[in-house]
């Protein structure tokens, strides 16, 4: 099971004051050194954290893959192609949201994706979609020719007690269905050490992408230590 570390909030902290510190490039190198399998960044329309120049520098200085999260727009698709991005995850984006609030609405975006995903695939870009855990989303993804899905785990991550058990069962059912249909299954959003211990028991998951928790915990324990601990939990479970 791969671990992707989203470093957006290193750039958020930098941008809060301006200047160059803390440096998301340095964070990427530390994450790589600690054993992460990929770096994840989201180039938002408002550039509230990661910027184009950050991505260019990161690509030059890391050996592990970089996954770019992008909104379903012509600009972002063209940007990915022009800048030789090899992995993209198409995500929903609202200007005023604090964080991604849910998975991509496939029905709403189906026409655009159907017309434009082929140009990513033709340029040898690995494409995944960030989706809510629903069977219909798996079926629509397959129709689009997409065989990689990152399931939104926010609801599960925020749930407690009986609700958590119910959502876990639902998540497992959809993930197992996707995996049985030859989909590479990824998951992420809101995951903590405790939640990862539980979700990794779903053996069909190929990758976890985690950002806010890892960056937040690094304030107290150091970025390398937190990444190593997350990897340890994933391997142990």
C-alpha cells in the first residue's frame, strides 16, 4: 500500500506571511527521505497554497512520483500536458470552500470528462478521479475509461462509534466492488493515525493520500517522524 503525502499546507503557511518560508520543496524532500511513495499537490484556481513555480521546483528535486490534483477545466488539463505531469487526480473545486467538501460530481462533469480525458491518456498521464464511495461512481468511471479511483473518506474520518462502523461497512463494500472490477483503489481526506489503523484493514486499497493531519502533527513531532509513523502503521496493519 502506497502513501502519498499532500504538502499543500506547507505552502499555506508560507503564503500566510509571504516570502519563501516554510519551503514546500524542502518538505517534499523530507517526505521522500522518510519513505513516502509519492508527493501530492493541488494547484487551485486561486493559488491559495501551491503555485506553478513550486511544482516545477519539486519535480526537479524529487525522485518519487508527483501527483497533481486538478479541477476539471481546460486550463488545468492543458497545464498538466504542457508541464509533463505524469499523475493527475481530477477533483472538485469551489472557490470559497476551506477544503474539498466531497467527491467529484460525475454526472455533472461527465460530458466534459468524456471529451477531455482522452487527451490526458494520449499523453501517457495516469488519471484518477476523486469520488464519493458509491457503486454508480465506479460504473461511470469505467465508462470513461478510468481505472483508478481515490475515494473520499471525509465522512468516515469524522464519524464516531456506530456511525463510523456503518460508514466503514459502506466504504468496504464499494472499495471491494471497485477492486473486483480491476480498479486501482486509492483513498484519502481527513485520515489520522487512528483512522488509518482501521481503513487499512480493507485489503483492496492500493494507496492512501494524506495531507492535513501529517502536516499538522509535524508541528509537534517533525515531518519525517510523522511520515515514518504513518508508514509503520500501514505496514503493521
